[in-house]
């Protein structure tokens, strides 16, 4: 994998995580830099590593996690 491809892949990963996190927090009026926001960020990263690698997939997984 070239450096450019790796960089693009990494950028897409960050975009997916950030987009899901921003949406999730905005829906619930949670400040990103609060303890709750940091906890959600950690959960989102864990979900990403578990295979939920798009913004939509992360949001679905976060919603499912909230219901349990």
C-alpha cells in the first residue's frame, strides 16, 4: 500500500468515526469534550475495530448498544 493510499484510508476512517460521534452527541445534546462524550468516543472506536467501519454502521451499532 502506498503512503497516499494509506493516508486516504486513514482519513476515511477518521471521517467515519468523527461523523458518527458528532451525530450521536448532537442527537443527545452531549458535549464532545465531556466525560460522556469521551466515553462514547471510546465505545465508537471499539465498535469500529469490531467491524462497524462506516458512519452508518457505527450509528446503528451505537443505537443497538444503547438499547441494551
